[in-house]
C-alpha cells in the first residue's frame, strides 16, 4: 500500500469516524458494580474521565496529549496485553522480537529497542501505579482492567519514574463491595484455548477482595520442518497463566488501602525468525542493482542444512535439530497503595517489590546450520523495590491545585548470557572467509556447499593459499617492497593464514561462554511537584519540576573456554594490524574475529570488570491553557524530559573504538575499557500546542508537537553484537573521519539534537445515534535524524560504522502516517433485554524501516490490520456469545528485521545501502520476526 493511498484512505476514514466513549474512575476509588460500568460503556455520551494528571478530570479539560482506552474497548478489540493498543492508539507502536520477555514501545516514533537488558525504555510502563522497569513486563496478560492511559511526550512530574518519550498507565479493576463473579472461555484456530475469570465481593465491613486468573495455550504460528519439508514441530506457541489477588480496605471515608499480589508463569517455545532476504546483489553503473546467481553465504549454509523459503509467510522454518527456541518466565510482585484524605490534602503512598526472571535460549543463528546457540543457563533477572509518596490538595481558596511527591527505586539486575559455538560454526566461518568479499566469490555454489558440509573444507583451504600468494605479491609491490622479498614473505604469510583457517575450521562444538555474568545495581531517587494555578476562571498555568538522581554500579565476570582463540592470537594479531598486507590483513583480522567471537581471549577470562556512574538532572513542564468557552480548550506547553544512562550488557563491544568489529581480539583489555560500555542519559526538549473541543455527542482533539532529543539511546544489532550509542547532531562540520571509519567528530559547541520528532495528532469521537459509537485517530509524526551525527554530547565520539545510514533518515519503527478507526453498534433485540454486538477496528500504517540500522532490506511496506467481532448478549450482559477475528484479512507484515548473526561476507559489504559509498556487493542475510497471522474463534462469557 503506497503512502499516497494511505493518506487518501486516512482522510476518508477520519472524516467518517470519531471515538469510543470512556468512563474511568479516579485511582484509589472502588470500581462501580459491573452492570454500572457496562451501562456507562454503552451510553451515548462521549464524556471521558481520566486521572492522567493525578486528578479526576474530563479529558477535554486536561491540557496534555493523552489517549484513554476502556476495558470494553480492549475487550472488543481482543486485547490481552498492551500490544493490542496499537489498534486503538495511533501514536503508539508496541512490538516484540527475540523473546516475548522483550518488547519495544514507541510513541511518536520514539522508543528503545528492547533486546538489550541494559537499556530502560523511553516509554515507561506503570501497572497500578508501579513502574515496570522493562517494557516486556507489560506484555503479560492484564486480567481485568479498568482502563489504560497513553500519555504522549516527556513525563516526570506526575508519576514516580520519569520517561523521555511517553508513558503507558494501566489500572486494573479494584475489588468491589458488591459480590460478583464472571468468566469466559475462548477457543480459536491454532488450537487456541483461553480461560479467564474473576470473583469479587465483601468479606467484612469495609473490606473487599478479588481474584483474577487467566490461562491460555496455543500451538505455534511457525512450522518447524527438516530439509525434506517434513514437519518436526512448531514454535511461537503459548502456554501461560496469570493470577492476581487484591484486597481493598476502607475502614472509613478518609482511608483507603489497596493490596495487590500477582504472579505470571510462561513455559513456551519462542521466538522463531524466518529469512526475508537471501539474495546477493551488485550495483549497476546507472543506479540500482543486479542479483547474482547465488548468495555465497547462503550456499555455505545450504551445505549445512539450511533451507531458504520461497515465501517467508509460509511460516516454515528449519532449525538445528535439538536446539528449539525456549522461553520461560516467572514474574511476581506485591504492592500496597494507601490513600488518606486529610480534608485540605490527600496523602498517597505506593510501595512495591517485583521479581522478574526470564530464560530465553536455544538456536541463536535462526538457521538449519548449527552455528551459535544460547545454553540453558542463560537468564536475566530483575529484583526491584520502589516507593512513591505524594501529597496533593488545594490552597488560596481553590486558586492553586498543588502536588508534591518523592520516589525511590532500588533495582538489582543479573544477566547470564552464554553463547556457544555449534558443530557447524568452525567450517562455516572458514568457508565464509575464503568465499571473499569481492564482486565474485572465490568458489562456486557447489564448492561452497561442499566446504560448509565438510566434504571439501581442507582441500579448498590448500587451494586458497595459492590464491593468497598472488594477492600478497601485489600488496607488497604496492607497498614498495621488491618482488623477491615479497615472494618469500607471501609464502610464509599465506601458510600462516592457511593454518589459521584450519584451526578455525576445527573449532570444537560447545566452545564459548561457560558462565558470563553481568551485574547492575541501580538506585534512583527523585523529588517532583506539579501545580495548577487558576489565574482566572478560564486561564490556567501549570508548572511542574522534577529532580532525578540516578546511580548505577556495574560488574561482570566473563568466563570462556575458547582455547582456539588464545592459540590464534600470537600469530595473527600482528598480521591483522599491518596495513601493508592489504586483503591478507583483512583475512587475518577475520580469522581472529570469528575465532574469538564473544571476546574469548584469555585476557578477558582473567578480567573482572567493575565500574560505577551517577547523574542528577532537573526536568519539568510548563503549560498555559485557556478555555474561552466551556466546550473549547486551547493550550501550549514546554517539557524537558530525561532518562538515565547505563551500561551496554554486551561484552562484544568492550573496548570498542568504533572501528573494530570485535576489538578485544587484537590487544589485551583492562578494566579501563569498561568505559566503552557506558551510554549517557537521554534528554529531550518538547513543545506542544493543542486544541480540545467537546460536545455531548462528539469531540475532537488536535495536538501539534516538536520534540528534540539529545543523547538519544540507540541500540542496534550489527550481525555480531549489540551496539549502543548516544546519537547527537552536529551543526558544524564533521572532522576528521569518514563513513567507513565511523564518521567524523564535532566541535562541542556545535553539538545539537540528534533526533527530532515533530508532527500532528488528531483524535475524533462521536456517538451520532443511540447504541452506535465510532472513533478515529490520525498521527503524522516525522521522527528524523540530523544530517550530521556524532556519538556523544562532547562531539569527540564518531558515529559507529554500523549506523552510517542514520544521518538525515527517519528513525526505525517510526511510520510517518498512522490512522486508526473503530465502529461499535450494540442494538437492542426486541424488548427482551437482548442486544447484539457489531464491532470492527483497523490500523493503517505507512512504510517504515524495522531495523535500527535502517538497512534498506529491512523496510516494511505500508499495511492495514483489521479486527472484527459479532455477538449476542443477554439481559444486562449477564451472558454473551461472540465470534471474533483478528487480522481478518491475513495481512503479512514484519515486526522487526535484523541482520542474521554472522551471515554476510563482511560488515563493509553487507547492504545495498552501502552502494552509494562504493561497496562492490551486498549479501547480508536478513531474518525477521513476523507479525501474527489471521486468528479467529468463539468466546462464551457469563457473570452473576
């Protein structure tokens, strides 16, 4: 679908649609009985009540950009976690990738890729007032909820934890003082079962309890097949359950205590990825490119059992036998919220402890070849204690609504990440290097397949040495050495390189990390205030200020049993750093890089890393809002946002200078190199003007925004390691440096914002007839990098070579145009109390790139996803039968694409995006995590 088509379709839909009525309760209030909630959800008024400013107010009176979604809206859309909010909030995009424990949330095109646990999200997630330190924690089943609020732009003066891009606030349904129970059973394709239930009611005067539970199980969306195409299993299945118990204690009108305990368990096979690009291409003189007869990397892998699908959306994967994809998760926590009304002021305390542990291991190369795998000891665990205190009230006869608060968080992160070489890795690495990175491969597809399988690996190494001799002679002559000397040196060096290839080819299976452990202790405290001054009855000034102090202590204990690496280093390191050797130096570096993958040198095994960092920062907001008439609100705001820095928990980047793929293989490392793992705090200056107009039957909200990010924390996988770098712009010249060497440096005074998101948001709501409601939203957001970029706020760090496509480009997973729409019709059936449900929602998205390095091969075309639900409901909705479908037109699209691990000839010739800078060919294999296909089923629901 072209962007022009999306514009036209969006314009038409927005002209026709408006919004879903939302009625929400202030946090801490007991929920209404279920019948009252359903009646409110079905009413024709579009009044929306939110607590996004910690004060229960109509949405039309709140001078911030916020989307609110009720439980009824999420139920109609089939939501079980926050990913389904994509269908209802156009400025939000939530996606998952390598595991369901990881997720990335973006608002207005800004967010943090979630596969590296060292990074917190730019979009914070709160559930019942408790901060979840990683977005993946919000991918749990939500159970019974009251509403979800999506706050757009920097946050920090209203919630305990600050966020630089936005915030997702989830409020579960509190216990009720009227006894009730409900349950539902769902069955769908892929043998999908979901059972959920809730029971609530009083047990004593002023005391009510509730218990929610969800269990779901489903077959995988991918079929695992062997080389013959026979099915051997599936992956991306579902097997999980969730429990949440609550107690609401209200001994008198002034005091309310809400206690919550929850537990989530998963034991699933997740997450598989399929090849979406396996061609080798070469640039054409007049532009464009041609496709080579075969991809030399794919040819090697084919000899080792990999199969490349003609259509990735057939969802058939080959995988190393016995590896599978394993995802296990245990997430539990307890919290207590106390609200005490003093009359002129209200005190709120939220105390919480959470323990989150996920194990995600198995095949790491996403192919039928046994290259890399994570062993079962791999895990990540977060233990988090948080405490928030707030006081709020009014003063000066209601002229001032004030709020002051404090926040403290103590988190301990433990990561064990053990990556090991498989039985095919050594041969694959040697064959990959011998295949070459020039226009033509050194060997045919048949020879490379035989090399990968082991049938001809050693003979090809011997033949390759003769080829090296000629190239070395040329290199020596070009360096000014005489031919006789060159000939003698060439023979000795080619023999050394040949022996290195033989050692690499014979690298034992199981070599790699034994117990590579990372520890991070984080302490965060903050003081904040948010005050509304009613200058006149129609004019308000809101002022909020926050001071945040963050300290982190990092340590690591790296253990690796790679003896081959230690044997290769003395002979090859001098060759790899000698530029006079030309391609032979490149080959020596390649042997070291691939043989020492994971920094498996003895110097690292003897090294325990330790470091600490601390930072303090003021942030805040100022808003001027005016209501010339009761129906219209105009506002303008400025916000300064902040997200703390941290550490890249990836040893591959230890000591990185921006020019070496795995720098630790060339020279010893010390604890001083730990500084290369640091990344600085992300900061943003945000401006917004908005309009909100509300009538009893319809409303419209418009926001225009400009957000400039400095030190934007970018995380990208370059095919070998996670690169984490701060992104800044440069208003002056970049000097010295080139794209191939990591870009240039910038004078400190010229450093500016590296990423700017600006655009407009439109939300419409309408209830034009009884029992009929429509909604629509349109977001145009242009999240674009500056034309000249550097990797630090000082300007002294150049842009990493892996990110050479960023300057002047749109950020990844940031479609410029998104439109959402929903229609719900619930007509009465006669006078018996029966009613019907007809519901449809859709999200239309323009083109965007799904890889944070912006390789053209990772581009996703525009698409539309439509959900629908029809059903019949009994009197007072005490029972219901509903037929539903999600992605009913089976739209094929990708969530995230990535460079398949190690599966290219060289990072310098990996993508067609490098043709403009002189690359001679591109053969990086690209793998993708596909979005879910069409699902459908039936739901039976009842309550009393």
